[in-house]
C-alpha cells in the first residue's frame, strides 16, 4: 500500500523515516475529491477483508463472544451497513466534535458525510455523545447487554 500511495502522491505523502504521513495524505485527498476516491478504492476493499477475517476468527473460537464491534466511519456512505447484523450510531453536536478533535480541516472531511440525523435515524441503536464518559459507558453497556441477551434496554 505504501508503494501505491507514494506512486500516486509522491514524497509529500511521507513523514519522518519514510512512513506514510496520514495527516499529509488527508490534506491531499480532502482537498482533491478525485484523489479521495482513488484512496478509498484502494483502502476500502482491504478493510472489508480484514473485518471479515477477524469476525470469522472470532466465530471459530470454541467460546466465541456474544458480540463483536467494528467501528466503520463511512458505514452508510459506502453502503456497508448490509455487512452487519446491527448498527450502533454515536454522534455528537458540531460544537462538541470541534472541541474534541485534533483533526485538521475537519469541515472538508465532514462535508461529504451523510447528516448525523440520518445516521441516527437509520441505526438500530443511536446516541448523541454530548455528555460525560460515564453517560457514554452506560449507553454502550446497555447496547452490549441487549445484544448479548443479558438484559438492558
């Protein structure tokens, strides 16, 4: 993958030690939609294969977990929800996201996303994470309990 990225973007995509600099790549692809499409066409199939492999490994265990969780930032935007039994959407208000992120040019990234209201509407479980970490933990615990059949809401 490194080779493909360097062939496409050149040395400007590299950081110290010749490693791919994700921040530099982000600046490139979020400023140039065609470059983002190219990168996603490279990455998304690899991510899907890795997710399936991991789920298969978990299912093959003698005592598989009742629930496994995979974070998918572009789930609805890529049609990925069909790969999952249940979707849990966690959002936050724009002000909260801005206060919590260290990602540069977040507005460039967010403009291509499905609106949060739509994601929350489509999800099986939805939560707006503007509260405390304890509130988030309680929500996550109730989802896990519900999905694992141990109670919850």
